[in-house]
C-alpha cells in the first residue's frame, strides 16, 4: 500500500517536506547514464567481476562505477518505504543484471524490467505486475525521448542530465506533488441556527 503523504517522512533531510504532500507508489529508475555513467552495451565490456579491492571491473579489467550520489539516493528512497523498480532498454540484459548484483542494487529493487524496446512497454508491464496506476509512479531517466513517451502514460517524469542526485530526487518529489490533484475538503454543515 502507498504511503498517503510525505508528511514527516523527509524530516531532517535536505529538501525535507511537510504539509501532507502526496507520495508516489512506485519509483522507477533507468540504468545507463542515470545510475552509472556509461551504456552497458557499448562503453564497457561484460562480463563484469569484483576486483581485489572490492571495485567492479569489466572484462578488460577497467573499473566501472556508479554516479557518486546513487547509493545515498537509493537509501533515501528505501527509507521512504516506497517500492523501487529499474527499467532499461539495453540489449545487454545479462551485463546490466550483473552490474545490479555487483553494485548491490538488487536489494533496493522490487521489480526489474531490462529488455530492448520502448520504455512504455516497461511501464505497462510494471503497472500490470504491481497494480500501481501510472499516475502514482515517479520516473527518472537521462533520455528525453523516454521522458516524452512515458509521460504520455500519465507518469511523472524527471530528466536526469548527469546522473541521479539528491537534488533530482527532491525535484522529482516536488514535481509529483504538483501533478496530484488536491485532496477533497470535506463538506461540513453550518451550525444549527445559522442562517
């Protein structure tokens, strides 16, 4: 079940919210150029492995990394108690899945949609599997065409120009709050004897 509001959830965090802002029911993140600074199917060489110092290396022994704030963002999202999913159009499904495991990101994700095709297909599948309406999803991606396509479904979308950051997370929460209709105000009858 979705948390009904963000009131108090972000207490003490940079860009904290209050006042009962609505919270999304599903956070969805792209992979390439959103969580890590490369295309997994062209800029690095799978298979991947863990190096001696704990770093992640591609098949040529070159280190591959996440963007600096990714783990902090995922921990913050996890703290909000809302499920997370990944959606990627890469054809290198095996390599992308391997990176999620090696970076320890699978533990944050409730659903993973990694296969070629349009992002709309990923979202239809996520909606079908989770039952979460599109209007209750918040999506972060680095490609404008994906933002355009997915926003047509009614998903709140945020463009990620240089990797996922805490500031973009806050921007996404604010955009989601603006996209939600205000809660209805209960009608109360006038006091008896009032004219």
